[in-house]
């Protein structure tokens, strides 16, 4: 995650301050494409897919070499943005409008663990990102018992 000024905000791997050069390159890619009147959504290089999400002055980028689809990466980026906004409130965009080079890391201080957990949960629990009901492992006997219980209390107007 980086700012529109090219300042790193969060990185899953590594130290954000050591990724300033990469953040600058990513910011330049987004800016050059935006300058031509278009929007950079994703790109592929070999086995790598990079997805880009621009939310005002915040640029979110996900890179995968695991064959993840662009839509999956975009859902992950949208979740990350929502998490940041829930931590900082939407006022952060006002701060960036006044000062594009503002270092957001000071406001996020200590929340890296929350963001990393969100990424890990999305990688481990796919139902979270595809907006599905998560599965629950049960012994066959327990599943049958729960099924009977649900069926015995089913309203008559319910089809299944």
C-alpha cells in the first residue's frame, strides 16, 4: 500500500522504509497510465499477476505468483482498504488532499498485525474473500443430527 506521492504505507513482506524505490516505481506506473486518461487495473508478467486499486490518494497493489485471479486480488485489496478506513476513518483522505506526502504509517502505528492477519485470513479462508458461507468440519454423525434438528424446525413455507 502506498500513497499517491509514492510513499510506502504498508508491505506484507519487508520493511516499508526499504521499499521506497519500489513504491516510487509503482506510483509512476499508476500516474503514467492515469495521465493518458486510463486506469491501471492489473498487469501480468510471466507467472506473476499484479492488481492495482486506487482509492483517492491511496494506491493498493497485490502481486501473486500463485495463480490467483485478478478479481480475487481485487477483493483482497478492497478488504484491505476497508480495514484501513475502519482504523483511521474516512478523514484520512482529507489529510492526503491537504498534504499528499503525509506519512500515514504514523497513524497506522501498531496496526500492521491487523493488516497481516487480514491477508493471512484471506489466504487461508477463501470463503471470506468470495463472500461465501464458511464450511464447518463435522463428524458425519454430528452433521446428520444437526440436519435432523434443522429439518424438524423447518417452517412449512420454506422449500428446503
